[in-house]
């Protein structure tokens, strides 16, 4: 039955009645109301209509911004396919292919707009990282950033969990700001017990720690004499960080990212991840576990392609200890 015939039959059936609302029409569009926190998207299990959907569980991105990224805060991302820029040889295996991406320029330093408040305009998905990102529009222009490099009002930041559209955020390296989700300041002004993310390891170098989805660190103590703060990471590692380093308040968004199930190999190829071949399926020239008559177990404890043990062996040098790590993650 064509669309015109269906419309005609519906009009004839309902000619004597007056619809109570516009939504009574079968051709009306329903507006979906977002009731949950979009910075903590839920994992949705798909209906098993196909073999791949049976095992697919992905985070709900229906409440995020669906348009293109900000044109002056995004650049093309060249394809590397796991190869070195200088020699062209594969340095990271299992990389290649996948969909094209635009790289979003993230403000990891949060110092260009010193003490200038900004309003969160939208929250977006970023294909280059596990966390969500937020577009912030600052109230005044920034003279420190050249106009040709990026807009003088807009900036992308790592979206913390609980951040809302329309919320005001502020960052300052020299003064204390409110201990509120999304604000940024140095560790000197952060109260003990606060959870932080986007942690600098060296002042002015930008955030390097706790940037992926659901991560955070807790401030355990602050030593003004030594100029250091003690942080406990989620891996139970305790680390010293200088008080001049910038941090953001709160936890990183999208904590359910780790509970996703991609369902099929093709989705990993879309992400640019190629298959991983087992060592026992290779020849002896290609892997220590390769070769043998028929199916074998490798004939030795599991090792990498270069002969390093892979199950619990620690490769970090005992002689070169990091003085800033107070307690390692495997110490009890």
C-alpha cells in the first residue's frame, strides 16, 4: 500500500473525530526527553536479531551532540597504520584501515583563559579517546591564543562526569577557584580528599595522567615544605606530584566504556584494529611458539614474539627507580 493510499484511508477513518493532540497522528514525530546523565551513558544490550547483535553491548550516545566538530578546533588525522614516520616500518602491530577521523584539539593546559569563566555549550563524542569532550565558550576573548590557530572564545576540554550543558567552568593557575566539577586549578589549592583528573606531571606541559574514561586520582596529603602532593591512582599506586601542576576537579566521563562488547570483528576493523594471530599458529621463524607437528601448546611458558614472558613478568628496571612513585600498584 502506498503512502498516499494509507494517508487517504486514515483521513476517511478519522474524519468524524477530532484528534486530541498532534501526537495522535501516525505521521507525527515524537520528541525524546533525556532523563539520565549524558556524561555517564548506559550500556545498551541489543536485541539478538543477528549473531553479531546477540553479543553487542554499546554505550548510549543518543543524548550527545550529533553534528560535526567545531571547524577551527579540528584537523585532519593522517593515517600511520602503526608505521614509523622515519623508517616506514611497523612499530605497532595490529593497526591499519578503519574509518577516517578528525582530530579534536583538546585544551589540556587550561591556562589560556586565566580566570575567565566559560559556558559549556555541548557535549560530544570523540573517536580519538574513550572519554567524552565538552565545547566551552568563554565570555571574553583570549589574547594569548593567535586567531589563526584556533578560535579566541571556544575550547574543547575533557568532559568530567556530572558536567551539565549551560554550566559555568573556570580555570586558574594563580588563584583558588570553587571546588566544582569541571573547574581547574593547581594542586596547591585543592583540598585533601578531592578526586581530580587531567593531572600535569610537569608544570605547564599539559595534562598527562587520568585522561581516559572513568579515571581519577585522590589527593591524600599536601606537603607545603617540599612542594609536593601525594595522589592515589585507581591502580592503588601512590605518586608525588608538584603543587604547581594543574588538575581538574572530578572524575572523567563515560565510566561504562570498559563494559562494552563490540560484538563482531568487523566493528574492530572500523576502529582501525587488525586481527591478532596466535603464536602457535605461526611458523618457528615467526614466533617462539610456532612450528611443531599438528596442534601444539607452544612447548614453553607463554612469551611474546621477542621471547619476553607475558604472564606477570615485570619489565621495569629495578635500578632505575622513579623517586616520585611512593608505592607501586603491585605492592600490598
